[in-house]
């Protein structure tokens, strides 16, 4: 069932008062989608009549308010596997079939209004899927600088996302995710760092926003997580649960608490998409030709893709930039799937790399990332540890204190620009701050 098929929604609204569904019922019985109602109507293939829908809703004591979701809330959660739809008023991060959820949001961009607003990622308010302003959790994140840097023989725009409060672009995702948790009435979330980068920067971001929102955060983390980050998260009030290996515990956690893992939770990507909005505005409401980003779990890359898709759909920009994903040659499942023209990620042998944040053997949203890059006529590029080290040293020499994982993307940019057109407008990012990796950087560069 596509989102466009809600022709009777307006009429249903007119009927709502007549059928006498109470406010309590509306509040407690949300989450049943229009497609479910159709299935209930004895296998009907066409839209049911208003009378039938009202009868079914009353008979099952469910809220027909969900039928109005696209009109009222303008967003809906859809399973990427079985296509089941859920109301955004449900506190879920995963489909009942085990599939990954994606959020479809009808964004708009009132540019004249946006220009008058505060310089934070929340200035794109109509595009962010939080219903009420009172639930927004934000540190008044600044719009990050888009700085021109010579890389090779090409001048590239680099967005300085290492300047966020927790030290990485992940604050974008955490701000929207934690705001949504608060809006859903959640007072306890769980974040694990098993399925994400071992540097733990996503956990760090989510935990700091939870602290700001006064939400308890249970953190399930492997024993080898960086001690400095662990200490910081403890001070933020996270409850740390140390576990040894991937197990089913993650999903059990997901059922009893709100699962805030940045790869599973669809709201995270609707925070990272602000990266695209900012680039667009900073370039005079235009798309660049090419965007080069890290592809570990792909949360910045996918958010950027969603962001430009929304800008395109809203008519703000006229083209989708080519998106290029960078991986370490030591752990490159997306690159190999791309090269072999596969539709899914196959298993690979992961080896040690300096870019630990990119070393994800099986990204949760790997297929989505692959599809996104392909649909923009982009590509994946791999870099070696030697190239990462050289790029890190080069960035430090010109005054940018970034972490090694962040330098991998810059190494990839340097490879790409060797073949780029002279007038190609290219954007990349500094994704993480080096202050969280001082010892590692010193050891690496023999300081
Ligand atoms: Zn499903």
C-alpha cells in the first residue's frame, strides 16, 4: 500500500465525530494501518467504503485516527522487508517480522522563513519528524562550517562535522532520535555499540542527548570499548552493561525498551539528513555535483541521500548529487558487492584497519546504502591504511584535528579528485574529532 492511496481520509475525518471513538481509545489503540483494515475486509483489493471502515474500526475497537496519519502527521514508518506500515506514534524500532523500518516524511522547506531562524539544524523544522516543539532536545547545534580545502589539485568543500558537541556528526541523528523518544513518552532507552563502530561515537552522542533529556540510557557495550569514552558516558549517567559478544540480547532489549541503536532506529537518519540541507543552503540552495562520505554503517551517507531526495521532491533542488562511499580495503563489504554487481552484501573477512569506525563487516542497512549509491550513479572507493595515515598527517599539518577514521574519507577524496572534472563541485566531511583519539594519533604518527 503506497502512501498515495488514502482517498477516503478526508471523508473519514468528517465521520469521526459521529462514531464516538473516545480520546482514550485514540491514544491507546494507534498503530493499525490502512492496509490492515483492507486485509480485514475479507480480501478486498480495492479501497473499502467509508461505512465498512467505520464498522471495522468500531468492531475491533481500534482507532481510525491512524487512517488520517498521512494528512495529519505527514509521516509513516514502513518495513523495508514486508512493507507493513506503522503509525509514528508507536514506540518501535523494528518490524514484527524482524525487518528494518524506514520513515517516510513529507518535508517542506519554506526558505524565506528558514532564513530568519536560529543557525541550528532545527531551522529545517518542517522537515524534522517531531510533532511538538516542546519535545525537541538540542544543544543549539551550530550549522557546521563548509570550508574550501585543496586536496590534490582540486578545491573541495569539507563540512566540519567534527565540531559537534560530542565530537562527531552523530549529534545530528541523536538530537532527532532522542527528541522522538521523549515525544513517544519513553523514559528509558537502550543503545548498544555492538553493531556499530567500535569507536563508540554514536553511543556517545545518544548518551549525551539522553542526559540532556533526562532519559535513562542503558548501554550494552563490548569490553574493548575505548576507556575514555566509557568514562565520559558513565558521567553522563548511562547504565553500562558490559557484554562479550553479539547475541540475541540486543533484540530482547529492543522489546522491553525503546531501541536507540543508530542503525536500526529510523529517526537517526532523519537527523543526519540535515547534513544535506545545510550543504544545500550553504551552496545557495543548490546541489553539489558530488558528495564523498564514509560508508561504515552508512548513517551519514543514507541520511544525506534522504535529505537530497526530500529537497528534490520539494522542488528546492533540481538534481541529486552523485554519492560516493569510502571504505577501508581491510573491511569493504559494500565495495565488493558494488564491484561484483550484487544486490545484497555477502560476508567478508575483516582485517585490522586504522579506520575502526568504518570496519563494519555486515552493515545493518547495507542494501539500502548500496541502492542509494547506485541510484545516484555513484561508486565505492577503498583506501589503504598507508593512505589513511598520509591523509591524517596532511590534515593535521594544515590545522584540522580529526580522528583516523575521518582521515579515511579524505584519503578517498584524494583518490577521487585525480579523475574529477576541473569544475566539479565536490563536498566531503570531517566526521569525527581527533580529541577523542589523542593517544592513538600520537602512536600512529610516532609523536
Ligand atoms: Zn516487516
